[in-house]
């Protein structure tokens, strides 16, 4: 028996012209059947036509030395991944009648490690405000449930009821995807929210992705956005390291409020995933080039870690529960955070109009602790606040909003013109100027702010509008 499966054994040519996707899909199907790894041919150039023909991947793949061309012009199905990495087992039966915020254990009669997504469709959260306004989404959380019922970390919301449960047994064996240069010939579709997902889609737990390069070519003055070349969803324990990504052009469309908006387009996307780490990853496009959208987007994630990454931004869109950034550099769209738990930022350089932007379209909410250690902020424009957001209290986002609970800064250098004598604020004026009687949903101010070793020539103050934080305990050295 062969030690691995090749694409050529199923008819792939690798000349960069012939559509090799049918052969690639057949090769992976056979590899899955036999439990064998797949190995690409060094020097081959595999052309992937716009036709729908996804390959299901359930064994290790080595693409080292090969190139792939994804032709996204006039795709037959823009939502069909090229490579779909899937779990080996079907979902398990699990009952969870309700959950409490902070809960760390449930009954797990399966005796297996499970990756679990829970929803309450009778409660809407993240009721978006602004040019892309919407009516919200079902209350959602996700976590690992270990065999003894212990959760990977505490539940983020109260669930009076759980209407939907997805519980997938976690694959024990690590699956590896390594090597390869992938070039996307960009779509030329109408510029509207019609996300393309011709990508590597990972919905299996315990996966390692390494040494992959993704390039983009053929972008013109219009096109539809992308949902991520690497897309991780519905799984846990994924490591992506030593990979290179590419930003996508920013296009404009009309948002749900009937006004022009810039469309987000991503090369990395994480949704409903837990314990995901990106390490030693970078991008080909300049992180300060404003022609390109921020590289990464995420929704409903838990326990994310980014180490030694060089990206144009980090973004928690509809929330992250617990996140760590270490030794990273973030470009012009900087660091955008919404969510719960503990956010640790260490030894990181960030460019932006704030060091941390608490997204206003989702209430500028961080219900938990922000910890900053030995970082450098490179302010853009007339930036004056380390933490910035906006929530004037007139909009119901579906949950109580917190303008952080506790902030602990020990080591933050402000890299700017030292002749600027304006005060530096830890928090901006996030409340605006609407009448008090309209402020029904004001965010809860921080309990404490502990400030040490901020290197700046400016005077340091707590908040641009002190009356917003009358009871916040703050100390500075």
C-alpha cells in the first residue's frame, strides 16, 4: 500500500491551466477512506476553476513546494470552500437546560471531550447600531466540555434557556496542513455584501496549519468581499503558525441604513471557535496601507491567542471571551475589542486612533479586565485616549454594556511628538451629548484603573469627561 495519496494518481496535471479540482477532490476522498495522508507534487501548479467541487479533508496534507491558483471570477458557488476540513464524527446528543454567566461545569454523560455551541434564539444580542445596523443575533456561546463536564473557561452570558445545542466529539489525533503557495484571482462581482468563501474551511478540532502563503491578484475597482482564506469555525484547539496572508482592497457599498459604507474583507476569519492560536504570522500588504482592509475578523470566539504576528489589525466583531496578544505589531486599523473576560496585551506595538478601540457599533462593551504590559502605542491623527469608544445610552444592544470593568496598565510608551502638551486620557468621552432622559442604556463605568509606567510627556488624566467615572478607583505612578 502507498504511504500517501497524490493528486496525480487521480488525474491532476499541475500545469496551471487544466482544472485539477476534480482530481484533487477524488484524491482526498480516497485518502479519507484509507486513512492516508495526501502529498502534493513539488513544482506543480494546480489550477482551481470557478466550478463548485470542494474537497473534504480528514487526513494530513503536505502541499510543500506546490502552488494553487483559485480562480474566483464568476464562481459557480461563492459559498463553497475549496478545501473543507471536517470532523470525523457526527454531533453527539447533549442536554443543557440553562446556563449562568461564569459557570464552569455541566453534566457530560458522553464521557468524551466535546466542542459545544449553545444558543438562545429567544434572546437577541449584538443588536448592531450605525450604518450596518441590524436586529441582532441569537444569544450564543461556545466552549470545550471535557469528559468530566468541566468547561474550558466560564460561560459568558446567562442563558435562561438553551434552544439550540451543537456538541461535536473532538478528534484526538492532530491533523496537519502544511506548505503550499495559494493565489486567489480575485472576484470581479458587484460591490455588495455577498461574501466569497473559496477558501480552506476548518471545522475540525485539533488542527495545525503551517507554512502556508496566500496571495491575491487581479483586484480591480470593484468586487465582493471575502470571508477569510483561512476560515475557522465550530471547532477548538487550532494552531496556525509561520503563515503569510494578504489584505484585500476596500470597496464601498450601501449599508443597511441606506448610506455608503466601506466593506470589510478578510483573509482570516474565526467564528464560534475556541483555543485558537496564531503564531509567527504576517501579511504581504503594508499594515499601514489604507487601501486594504484589516486582515482578520472574528465572531463568538473564546480563548484566542496571537503571538509574534504582524497584522494590519485585530478585531473582535461580535465578541471574544478572553484573548491574549503577545509581541505583535498592529497597523492602521489597530486593536478592536468587544466581549468578555480577560484581554491581555503584552510587548505589542499598535498604531491607531486609540490603543484599544471598543467598537461603538456593539456598545463599546468589554465586561472584564484589560491588562496592558510593556506595549507601545503609535497614535494616529489627534488621538488622545488609550481606550476609546462611543455609547450614549440610547440604543439597546441586547446586553448590559461595560466600558471595561478593570484596567491594569504596567508599561505603555506613547510614541509621539513630545512637544504635544495636551492631556493624555485613559478613557475618552464616550457618552456624547444627547439629553439625559434618552440615556436608557448607559454603559457601566470601570470599577478601577491602575496605571504604572506610562512613558509620555503629557499629563495623564482618567477620562475626558470626569463625571462619567465618579466612582472609578484609579491610581497612577
